[in-house]
């Protein structure tokens, strides 16, 4: 009986530790996303000021806009 009890306890411990790992990673990820959402518009303005002459420029603009939206979504709850 004690072996089955220790198995179930270790299963609960593993779940708790994985949740704590996610909690530890959540704050830096949200902080990075928040600051990326703050800084990416400046990159976009620089790209637009230099001109969009090629297809690569338009693709980079689209990537910056999508990245900014993703950063806004992920970093929305930073410091709340």
C-alpha cells in the first residue's frame, strides 16, 4: 500500500512542479512581450520612413505588424 501511495504522491508533486515552472516562465515572457509591443512600432516607423520598394520590405512590414499584435496579446497582463 505504501508503494501505491508514494506513486500517487509523486504524480501530484510532478504536476505541481510543472505548474510552478510555468509560473516562473510566465512573468519573463509577459515582460518581454510587453516591451516588444512598446518597441516594435518604432521599427515599423523606421521601415516605413525608409520606403517599401521591394516585396521583401512589404513582407517585413507584415511580419512586424503580426509580431506586434502577438506581443500585445501575450504581454497584455504584464504587471497586473
